[in-house]
C-alpha cells in the first residue's frame, strides 16, 4: 500500500500530518510512504529527514497519481478533490457536518474518505483522537500566550520592595484544552477557577488544584460520546450569574467551549466585558467556530473597554513540531487499526470505522450505512 503525505495549504498552517519518525514506523510496518516536497519544512523537518528513513520526496501531482492513501491535517480543497482518483482513500479532518458539499464532491470522484475529527470518544480510540492530542497543546499554548500578553506575572512573589499577589485565571470549558490550561496556569502559580456544563468535570478540575464554579444543569442534554452539547439559553443565563464575580476579578480568561458541527456558544457578552478589570486578557480558543466572546475575531486582537480579546485556534500550529509528531502518531495508530497485512479490513460495523468513514467507494454514508 502506498501512502502519500501532502503539504498543508491552509493559510498559517505549519504542521505536517506525518513526521519523519512516524514515516519510519509506517515503513517498518511494510507500507510505502511518499512525501510531498517541503511538506515538513515549516515544522523543522527537512526533505532529507524523510529521505533518510526511506520516504522519498515527490511532487504533489505524482503523489495524487500513484498513491493509494492520501493523508492531510486540514480538509482537502476543491483543487485537491478534483485530482482524486476512483478508489483512492483520503484521511484528514474533514469537518463533514459543516462541509456537506465537499463530501458530495469527494463522492462524485468515486473516492473513500475518513474524517479524523469524527473519532468516537471511547477508550479504544484514545490513541487515535487527533482533536484531543491537538487540543492538549492548544490549552497549554493559550496560557503561555496569555502570560505574554498580560501586564502582570502569574505567581505570588515576595520581594524586598513588597509582595506581588498571584494572578487570577478563569477557564470556560473543562475538556482536553481546558484541563491542560488549568494545569499549566497552576504550574505557573496562578489562582485558577473553571466552569463547564458537564458536572463530571468538577472532580477533574479540583484534582488539578483549581476551584470549580458549579451551575445547576437540570434539564440540559447530556453529553454523548465525550463531546459537549449545546447549552440552553436558560443555562447560559444562569452560568453568567454564577461566573460573573470570578470573571470580573480575572486577569486572564480562556474560553474553550465548542460543539462539533455547530457555531460556538457565546459565553461572554460585551456588557460583561465592560465590567471586567482594566488590562484583563481573554484568549478565545473557539474563534474559528464563531467564538465564545461576543466581540472576538479570528486571528485578531480586539481591545475594547480596557480588555484585550484575542481570537485564535492557537492551534498547535504555533508548536508545530510537537503537534505534527502527535498527529502523526494518531494517524499511525488509526491506520494500524484499520488494516491487516497492509490491506484495509473494511469492518463497516466496527465502531471506530463506522464513525469515521464518511464516504465509501463514492457513496456518502449516513447512520452507519452506505447509501
């Protein structure tokens, strides 16, 4: 089986789907691996790094022409979809619920598509979960970015000139990114609080030494498969009431709340920002899906009412070497799970395959069935 690693084309993207170390592991498993020229150049991987492990460098057109499996991080664009051949298999974060037309175009080419962002949140799939591995880095980096943008330090510091009180950090959303943000902020010495619609996250928050702000979620939809559900307007109102005191005292706020396939919920309004501390910083990690902050803008810094709001994915692009290694290991485990003797098993009823296989041999699958 020939696996092709494509260079990312999305603006600002610095990662690569498979690092040289992971390419070597695939080759040792018996796969042939080909890499588009300069695919890893933005994350410190040279063409020669791939060549040394036995993964030849090829042009994009050559990879599309000769490879059985094509791997990326971000969705395939229209030009790339047009180059797909019948029977070719693609793997990437396709965000298929938000891009149904792209799925139709892929199906029209007679190709097969796996969407990595559709990985079920089950224990067997943890080592294949690209959203978790990348969100982990995003949570860490959000705190580092916040520390850089703040005009205060995080820890308590006693000096001859006086005592510096610790900064206060508030985290919305205690998923993978939120937990890493909490842990990182605590390690840096901040006083940390967090809130989430899922009551089960209280114990996780407190285990990291942070205070959990509880909000009664009676009547709310329960989370399924580990993914957060959209909250009702009533819950959002009650959450604001419970969290406002902490929000208005916070020096750094990190918002991470995202619902798969839907616009991010607004958790902080402009009216609330008006009551925040002058000089406070908000890092909105949900900006790519509309943002958790009413006035945040993706990849922009907005300063309003004395508060600095940074809308970003922070993605992992900013720590692209580590992010590429983790994404690549997820992909290696996924390919290993799907294949036997270097051939796809096509176990369509198996949960991981069923959830991630969106297009199969030119037909879009729905509810576990191929139409």
